[in-house]
C-alpha cells in the first residue's frame, strides 16, 4: 500500500502509549490499532486533527506516500 502510517514513530517521539492516545482522542484502542497497522480504509479528518493536536505534529508526520 502506498500510504504508510508512521503513528508508532510519533508515539515513540512523544513518549506516549497507544492506550493513552486512544483515551485522549476518544477512540477505542482497537480502532487505533487498526489505524497504526495501516489496515484502516479511511481516516476522518476529525480523528486526524485530534491525533495531530495530541501529538503536537502535522498530518505529514503521521501519513507518508511511498510509490509502489
């Protein structure tokens, strides 16, 4: 898949656990896990905004396009 999700990298940089982020952005840990694994088919802008706010980052820090 040409879209890479770098959420684990940002969580590590911010010294935050997945469960903590899930609680802050008000989604289930299971849904966050699906997003982190790159298996999500879509991401709501409101969710992306909440992630960026919680991790103090930009969408490009989380999502990366890599050509096949």
